[in-house]
């Protein structure tokens, strides 16, 4: 394996081991930032995740939310925010969050670890940007 993959895998394992159930995303994001991850771009419904790291780019081809030809749901900011708050409260799994985001018309999102923001986008240029708090991890 490459240094980029090894470093990313180790950071993801550390993040998942110490991540709290409620409000866990900022912990995950800070762990990845400290490991040299600059950006993370998700493509829905493919379930693909691209990590841009100091050691090089890494892609994870995850489990698709759907296959075949389908219509894209209309972008629904209210439904997206509801999915975010449910996840932030620890009341959904990550796959459930991805599914709810897709149903809200999100075709992708990008995490900027330096700016501490996540930009959720729809297919017609719609966007919702949410900042997340800095956290202190041991």
C-alpha cells in the first residue's frame, strides 16, 4: 500500500475508535485534519469518497445508495437540515445519513477541513454550507 492509504486508514481507525455518538463528525474531521487530509468529496448516490491528503489523493469506492438509471430528487434544504440534525444528535447511522441526504436532493458534498465547512450541493447548483465547530482531541 501507499503512504497516503496507510495514513488515511490509520486516521479513520483512530477517529472511529474515539468518536462520540453525539456530535461525532467534528471529532472525525479534526482527526483527519491532523492526519493531513485537506478535503473530502462525496459523490452520491455512488457512495464514492475522494480524500485529498498531504501524501496524495485516495478514493474509496463505497456501497452505492442506488444503481441503474433514476431521477434525482429535488434539492430540499429543510429535509437536508433535518438529516444533519438527526445525525448530529446520534440518531442515525452514516449510511442512513447518506440516504437521507440523497432523498433531500444532495448529489455530493465537500468537506474543507481547514475552513471547517461542509458544502452540500444539488444537481442544479443549489448549495447549503454548514460550518462545524473546532474540537480538542487528545
